[in-house]
C-alpha cells in the first residue's frame, strides 16, 4: 500500500470521529440527521479530500498519518466551537477552509526548503516585525489583558501565530549553517567544556525577545512557545544538553523577574496556586473550568449537556474544559493522544528529512503545535500557570488555524523530501540505523529526536495523570464545594427527595417553580432544623441535607434495577426520600424543654441507637436560612450561635454526669464497691491542691453509692486518685471518648487529657467531671447520651443513627438501617450495678426533679462550674429496670437541678409516645 493510499484509509477511519460529535450535537438540539444538519462535517470531509488529492500531487512521499490526525482534531474543534459559540461557527468554518487552502499552497510552492537558508535576514526581520507588531500604536490592540492583536480596517488577527512559523524557518536555516560553530565549546571550567560568548549570543537574544513579549505584550504563552521551540531546535542541531540547562535557568530567572515586576504575572501565578481564593474575580475562569472538568467523569455528560459555556471565552482559551466535561476523561485523553501521535509523526518526519534545514523545520513546526497544546491544556488543568494560548486546530480563532495548517503544509513538504522512502526508520530502531544521507547523520539525529519524543510523551502523560486526578480521584471534592454553581444548577433542575420524621411529618421537600426548577422548602418551620440542616445555592449544605445529598438527588440508595439503569443512563428523575428516626412529638418536647435557653438535648433508644429527638437552642426557622446565612457570612451574626448544632458540635465540661463513667470504671476494675466508705468533707487536699464539693457542702463519712446520690466531688476525687489517670482515661475511652464516632451528621470527638500529662490533682477533678487546667473531660451532649445508653443497655453502646430508611419516588423502600453494636463499654453486671446506684440519685439525691409518677427513673445530675455561670446537666433513663429511652440535656448557665427538671418533661413525653406511660 502506498503512503497516499494509507492516508486515504486513515482519513476514512477518522471520518466517524469528525461526524459523531456533530451528529450528537444535532440530536441534542432536537434536529434530525440529514445532509443539511451534517453539512459542516461533510464539507470538512470534502475539503480534506481535496487536501489528500493535493498531497498525492505535491507531496506523494509525505507521512500518511499527519493529514488524518489533523482532520480528526479539526473536526472535534468545529463541533465544539459550534456547540459553544454558534454565532462564531460560520467564521470558524470559513477560516478552516482558508487554512486548508493555505496548507495546500505551502505544499505546492515550497519545493525546496533548503532555499530558506539563503534569506535569513529577511526571515528574521519579518518574523520579529510580526511578533512585535502588536506593540505599535493605533493598529496594536489589547484584548483580555494581552496585547497580541492587530486591528486594520476592522479586521483583527494575531500576527504572532504566523510569526512563530516564520522564525522557525529562519532558525532552521541559521542552525543548519552554524551548527558546527554552535557545537564547539572552546572554554573550560574544571572538567567542563563551555561555549564562548559568541556561541551563547543566539540563546541570549532569543531569551531577550521572549522577555520583550512578556513585558510588552503580556503574552506569557507565546513567549514560552517561542523560547522552548528555539531550545528544542538548538538541542537537535547540536546535541548539547548544556543549552537546555542554560535555557531553563534563563527561563527561571526571567520568570522570577517578571513575577516581581509585573502585576499581571503575579495574578497568573497566584490564580494558579489557589484559584478558589478569588473564585468570583481573578480565579473565575479557572474555577469554572475545574468545575466543568470534574463533572466529566469517564464518559462525559454528553455533547451539548455541559455547563462550560458559562466560562468566558470558552470557545478559545478554555475549549478543552468543555471537551473534558462533555466527552469525559476517555475522550479528553483521546484528544491529547492525537496530539502526541502528531508529535511522533513529526519527529519521524524530522528523522527522515534529506537535509538539516528540512529536519529542523520539521522539529520546529512540530514543537510549536505540541508545546502550544501542552501549555494551554496544562494551564486549563492547573499543571502550570494559565496563559492565553489557543488549542491548535480546535480553539476558535482564524489566526491560530492558519498558522497551524501552514505548519502542517511545511511538515508534509519535509516528509516528501525525506530519505529512505519505503524503509522509514521506526523510533525504536533509530539509534541503530547506518544510513547517513544527511549532514548530521541518521544515528545522531535519531538519538536526539528520540530524547525529544520521550520528553513530549512525559509531558502528555502528566496531562492525562492530572486529568485523572481532577475527573476521577478528586471529582467528588470539587462537585461538593459550596461555591460550585455547576452542581447547584444541576440540583435546581432535580426534584430533591423529601426528609420526614418517623411518624410522617415532612421536614423538607422540593417545590417546582414556573421555570421548571425546584425550590427547597421546610414546611415544619423550626422542627428539627439543626438535624435536617439546609441546602443553599450560595452557601452549600449541612445536616442530613449534606450527608444524604446523593440519596436525596437519586444518585444513591436505589430501590430497583430500573433506578440503577436510569442513573447510569443519565435519565433524570425525582430523588429518594429519607425517613428519619426522629419522632415529631419527642422532637417538639425536646425543643420545648430548651425554649428560651441555650443548650442541647438528645433523646435516644438505647436498645437500637435510633435517635428519637435532637434539639439545639437557640434554633431557627429553616424558611429563613438564606437570610441567616447571609448575615453570618457578613459578620452580622448576633453571637447566639443560632446555626450551631450544640448537640453534636459543642464540647462541654460534663460536670458530675461524668461520674457515671468514673463509677463504672471503678466497679469494672474492682477499685471500690457501692458500700465502700469515703470521707466527704466540704473541701480537701488531693495531690497538693484543693478539691471541693458544690458550695462547700460536707457529707461526713458516706458510701460510694451515697456519694453518687449527693454528687460529692471530694469522694470522686479520692476515687480518681485511687484509679489513677491511665485507668480513668481508659475507662472514658471505652465509652467513646477520644474516638471519631460515625454518625449521620458531623459529630465532634469528645476528649480526655493525656494520662502522661495529668497530675494527681487534675485526675481527681477529672473523675468529678471537671477539666481543670487540662484537655478533658470535654464531651458533646450526644456523647453523654451514649454514656447513658451503655448503662441502660447492659454495657453495650449501639451505633447511633438518624436515618431510618430510604424510599424511591414510587414509594419503594430501598434500605432500612439495621441496629448494630458500636462498642462494649462495660460488662452487663457493671451496667446493672451503676443503674441501681443511679436510681437512688432520683429517689434520694440531686436528681429528684426528674422523677415521674408511676415510672422508675435512673439518672445523674451535673453542674459544670464556670467563671461566668454553671451549666446544668442531666443524663437519665426510664423505665430504670428496662430502659427504652435515654435523655441527655445541658442548659448553659442553668440553675441547679434545672437539667433534671427539663429532662423529666422530655422523658415523660417519650414514654407516652412509646406507650409506657
């Protein structure tokens, strides 16, 4: 098969790649597939057919893969420009036809590329004039922060795109003429050979021009491409890695200098390092691009279904973000692979070239395309700072298209001039070839081009790896960001499932608006507001709305195979409904107990771990959440912590309720028994400092059981001294302290101090529940409820949970939470003994206010003393012999015994709901 016949076959293979995106776009827009709707890709196919015929006539021995690769890239580009900027699509198609014609003209007229070496002065002057012409007044124009445009009689274009090709022609001739001089290093520094100043002069001049582009035109991208193309060509010509080292050093110096001197460079770098720091201003484009790319996953959202069109100038600088979003990681990686294949064919063409000039031209034009693709994709995906380049063959822009196709025309001519036709050297065997028709020799150029190809391959591998991180590994992180407007838009079009109580009261639901979107409403006002949380387009989400977000959106918790298939097919539908364990009557009782106070209350079934009520005060009406969040964000919060869930997020000193833990630990380790006698003076020295009872009350000699009834700090201080810090902390940890306990809403870890840092005096106070001068004990109200559950449930703590079950939109149940054991805090015997003691707290001691007529209650009061007022605690359970409910409550700055009084009303109401009262 001849080269051109192979090219024809490859063009036919590439045709579906060109037709399919356009067909998918047409279908997405509701059009039927016909010759008229597919006119653009068919016209593109026809134009490349003409280019193929021209290649048969003018470059019959050129590489057969180059045109098909460019055809595929151009087709993808046209489809996405039409998708993103339909008003610019016609101009883009016209420019594409002009560019293809320009490529054919170059193939036809550039018969002898060695002639470029005869006109070096003309080429360099023309190239520099084109490159720097945007600096001219009147016709030079700045756009989007970069001065890279010329505007003549209303016609604008970027001369720098063509200038790069012209400069490559100059460099090819210059390097071919002077490669020997550039390869000879006459100086020495120890064992190293160094070039003289004349040899370094071209490198310094090119660096100077690059810096002038950065300073004058504010065009970081073109400067990088310009300088790195020169470095690659210089390396291939001389084989001297010294030039690469010096060149990279110069780039580093120039980069640091530009960063220190120019605001626009600082902004680019800062945006690259953290675009989210100013996501609505300087980082807006990049943040929006990341959101789009993260949505792409493996297969994309479908052409026409993405949200990248919200990115300013997406059809030019950021078109790759749309490609990644709509055809996924596999499609985006495929586009990068096409560029890499083009790099391979360009390097092979350079290796086959008959002369140094042709070889260097092939290297130069290939490097322009490859580097430009890497720099813009790297910028869009945060591999490197963003620059204002276009993606060759794909981005909207006539100047870029024309320059890219001129480069392809030159590459085709270099391939047609190649040596060894019919025995083209594969990259893997270049270094072993003995053919040496060119001045450089096949072995030398092969090794250098192999190194260049390895560098290109590593660059694109880095891009694919980074894409994988964004689109697969970190995708969920980006999608869940509070400011991700893409996620918000998608969610607003989805009917989010309801959140309801166990007894059927709807706490949250979605209501469809006239425009087809859905608003989230909370019909029960402040009922369980902190449990339900909120979901906001501006402020993100919290509570069950956050933890069950995927379920409520219908992306998880499927009830049938139909739900699964619909999800994978991207067929939208109503989300799943979440049923909580919360009982509305119990929840209201807990909130009533806290009314007018600051504090929290948790009501839990100790036998299952189901949370029957969870209240935090002050609370809020969920219907007003947007205004509350806005005020809090503006620093206008009244300081009450209205949005804070005190039941799970606030750490309190547990006061004497912690004596439940101390007592259980003492029983479990046989330190003391109920009848062990202790002296209980109003105050005593333990560990060289005072431990005192509440208000200095003295109880004489009493048993440990009585000390629990009366909440004697001095007795429990002595008990703590006997146990020691390590045993006390281990006992607390067995109840869940110092552990991240999984829960359906965020739960702060309750803390104990490090035993190694606890003094005898500190241990004494810790046993009494006061973290005097140390890390703990500090506990959430939920943690103290779990302590109560351990005593109520024969020493076992069940896994606490809020979600009872999930239903799909058809009412089919997809899941039911099964009770599971979290940990065994103490033995059954110890739990029974502690429970017996706690009965006496209510009948004979400080917890009398918790007593319920007809039902025996066990519990423990607590007063956590603070400088600005004491917190009043109670942890209780009922019926005491076989508890079905545990209540833990704290009232900030409450009166003595207020916690027990408030808990009594909650226990009573819960027992009524359970039918036990």
